C-alpha cells in the first residue's frame, strides 16, 4: 500500500484570489521552462506579477512570501 498526501488535504482554508493568481503565474513560468529560483523571479517580474507590496520580486522577497504563506 502506498501512502501519499494530496496537497489539498493539508490546507486549512481555501486559497485567496492573490494565492490563486500567484500559483497560476508560477505555473506559467515553470511551463515556459523556468525551473530555478532566479528564472522564476525573472519570469514573474517579466510577466508583470509583482510582490504583494507592488514591487518587483527579489530572491529575498519571494522566499519571505513563500515562508509567510507556509505558516498559515
């Protein structure tokens, strides 16, 4: 028997519109071949999807936002 966790089993609430948009933007960058943190940040910024403060993403701001979202 194989045990696994469906990601939706672990969440405590539905994603916000911001979280859904961010997930879609990340998937788009991955789909375009961006698989490193640097490529992800570059792709998000090039696509006009900036951080929650309206500023372009940096490695620090992106990892801080992922940590914040993971604590919820």
